C-alpha cells in the first residue's frame, strides 16, 4: 500500500513538472489558429474564450527552424502559453525598440543557439514581415532595463532568464538578444 502511494506520488510529481512544457507546445496550435483568424479578419482573435491575451505577431528564426506566436502583454499567465510582447515597448514592427520576452526552458530555449548575423522575422497583424539581423547577445542583471529603452531605428529585443540550464526558475540574470531591422530593397519597375 505504501509503495503504491509512493508510485502515485512520483507519477503526479512528474506530470506536474511536465505540465508547463506540454501546455507551451499544445497552446501554440490554438494560438496559430487565432493568429490566422486575426490576419484574415483584421480583428483581435482570442485563442480560447477565457483568454486575456491574443496573438500580436509571429516570430521566426529560420536558421534555428523555429516559429512561434507572440502574445499581447508579458504577464506570468501569458508566458505559460508563449512569448509575449512587452506592451510598454514599441508595437511589433515599429521603427523603435520592440521587446518580446519568453521562458528559457520552452519557447525561448533557442536563443542560446542564435548567432550574430542570423535573421529573425516578425510577421505583424497586417501580414507584413519585418526582417532583423542579430547584432548581439549578452547577459545582464534584471535591474539593467536600458535594453528596453526606445530606439531611433527598428530594433527587436528578445529577453529570457539565464542561465538556460538553471534548476531553479527565475533568478536575477537575463539573456538578451538584440537585432536591428534590415531594410528591404524593392527593385524599381
């Protein structure tokens, strides 16, 4: 009887620990559907009826084989489902500093492998795709918020907790990737 209780406790513990990563993956399916709906209608589309957030962009890192929906508002609840746009920063794709945050052990785990010069793409609500090139990645203390300041050029700042392999979540360090907008040259007719 005691052994059965221990086995059950172990199974429940593993299931609880796996819930956030499972939720992060499965929610992207619903978020993708909401994103497509918002592109089609031009209206905010909530991924589920009780959601207090909605898709605002699709972030992709082609060299990493990653693409994910970015949600509005960087609350703890929102981050459980995907990366989130910090509403106090510039709108995605604006000529300013757009800040997106995500968890280091789910959606933003790939930041550790990004290299200087790699392309990032940010598709916004009107279907426009904004391209960026990674210019730097660094570790900062959470109190160093200057990376979130406005910019006079198109900039994308991605932030996650650091170190990537930390056992305890949170901590005072942040891994920050900054990318500068790439000007697309259209051939003249």
